[in-house]
């Protein structure tokens, strides 16, 4: 439905036999080819939980950092360092769309790609959030700094907390991989690092949860500052 709303090219719609749904009606009005499949065929084609529907759509493209930087408005990017779990990327995309993040920056290598799982978990957010592909994260950080964008890393080994983020500036928040965190060179290249203050027994959070907390904190505080 989100792909339809966003105007993405849909080549074929697949649905379980004996289905009645608004998706089918919309596909007919849009002259999209509809294929009805039995349960076995549907499960073979869509290994994830498919809820009775699937589609063949045009590929999701990424933009360059140069293209992203030319867009107007206050900047808030999220950079992902070696993230590998597609579920986490999908969840981060949902938070990014909810709080109008400028774009998600990921490296071309050693990082999760846009997969059917990412698209499904994002629940449509991927249609509206810019995915920015860069060759090297450290070079990308240097480029961001040249555009007066402050780069802040999330790291447990620091005394500064979210309250120390200068929300009045253009920002790029760097999040590390699920198990290793931010790589050493990327961390050293950040302008500063912060952590989420926690008071329970667990000292770390899932990266997608971290992203949601940080993004919401920045956006809410930006609403109370004059820029």
C-alpha cells in the first residue's frame, strides 16, 4: 500500500487465492498485473511472513551524499557503521520517517543492503526516507564537516550524554554495529561522542531502539530552540 501511495512502479501483484482486499481493488484501477497463487507457491516465493500479498516492484535506489547535501532544510542524518541486521535497518527507517530525518547513510561494503526484510520491517518508511550510499564512512564524515554538519557518535565509553548534543546545529548521528559499536577510526573522526543515560541493570540497547531514542530527543529539543 505504501509503495502504491508513493508511486513506486509495481510490475506484478501476487495474492493468495480467494483473497478480497483493498490492495486488489487498487491494483486493478492502476492496471497492475495480478497473479493468484496457492499457499504453497506463495510460501515459496515469499519466505517471510507475507500476510497473503506480495509484489514485484522497481528496485530501490540510493542517492549520493552530494545529492543529499543539496536538499534544503535543517539537517539530521543517521550514519550506520557496519550494521548487518536487516530487521534493525527496517526499524531505524521507521523512526527516521516518523521524525523526518534527512537520510540514512550506509557504506557500500560490510553493511546490510536493502532487502525484502528491510522493506517489510520498515512498513512503508523506506518509500519516504533517503538512503545514502557512500564508499567510505570517514571520507563521508569529512565531507559532512565541510558543510558545517557536526558528527556525534553514540558510544558507551564517554561521560557526555544526550543532553550534551548541540541540537541547534546541523547533525549526523553515528550508530555502530549490533555487537561491536562504532569502529575506532570512525569514533575518532566524530566531533564528540555521547551515551544514553541508563539506570537499570542492562548497560546497552538494541541499535534500532537507540536510534529511536536519540532521534526523538534531538527533534523534540530542536522544537524549543531558536535557530
